[in-house]
C-alpha cells in the first residue's frame, strides 16, 4: 500500500467551504479536526469538518464518498468574512 503525506492543503469553493480559502498545515503525527461555529458559538455542527476530509479524499481519488455529480462539489458560497 502506498502512502501520501500532505504538508499543506488549501481548500476553496468545495462543498460547504466558500470562496475564502481554508488552509491546513500538517506535521507528522495524529491530527484532530475541530472548529468554531461563528454563527452559533455553542455548536460544532455544520462548520465544514467533513468537507475538509472530503476535499483531501477528492484530491487523491477524484471521487466523492457521498456525491455523484461534480456540480454538487463546487461551492458558490461567498466568504463570510
């Protein structure tokens, strides 16, 4: 089995991630993805954690684990900044 080691990932316009880029830097070891819901600070749902994982999978395999159409992958959400 081959391994891919990512050092940096930048995601834009993918699933729930809008046009403001989301960047991740990876160092060797275990990574836990959490986030902050800026709209509802008491919640951790709907902030794009799965979209981050899905984007890495898509970059490697050019497939989605849950979507069939490439039109569904593209986000046209404006940045919330």
